[in-house]
């Protein structure tokens, strides 16, 4: 047998079973959830997690410490950048150019005001760009440079302040 007096006490005293208690409102965004969520293209994460980028990161420290290897990387990258399409790089294109100029100024001994971490990411991104064995071969029309652009954008995000400082130095050092 159910004790109706007890149930009535719970609803009257505690209010937890009272149907008159207002429920908390939740806000919902108008429109489709799918439309507002930015979808990531699978190659974006894959490029950053690829063995080619890992190899570039591991080698970047040694390359950054050797002016001859930095010069060779710069020369190879400058040739490649002169012949590739700009479209996949979008907003990263000017920063890619700044990366190359920073590498050149660094191996020439003209500019040293860059942290080792920033230099490693910059050298790794440029190394990945010139690596013929990266995630998507550059010979694949249009797609071949998307992984390179993703890695460059990642490096720019990690080193933007250093690159901005370098570009400021360029304009004031004249």
C-alpha cells in the first residue's frame, strides 16, 4: 500500500515532484547544428600527424643549427615555391614567403632574434614542403599541395608572433 501522505509531503515541502515547479530553460541555437560546425577535411590532421612531418620536425633542430644545411634548404625551397600554385596556401602565402626570408637571414647571420622552438617549426614546415615523400605527392593535381599548405598553416599558427617580429625587423632594419 502506498503512503499518499508521504508523497504529498515530498511534493509540498521539497518541490522536487511538484508539477508547478518551473523547469530550467535551455538555450538552443537556431538553425542546423550541422551547418554551424566547421567540418575538418581528413588530410588536415593527417598531414600534421604524418610520418613525413614527424621526420621534418625531428630533423629541423639539426638543420637549424647548421648554416650550410639551412642554405641548401632555403635554395631548394625558394625554387619550389617559385613554381607552385598560391591557391592552396590562401592566407599563409605571405607567411611562407616570410619563413623563407627568415631562414635566409638566419643562416647569413643577419637575424637571430627567433626562438629555437619557432625556428624548428619554420624549418620543419619548409622541409615538409620540399619533401617529395610527404603525405600527398605534389604531382597529384591540386591535392598535392593541400597537405603542404596545411603544414605551413600549422607552423604559421605556432610561430605567427616570431614571423611578425621578423617582418617588422625587415621593414625597420633598412
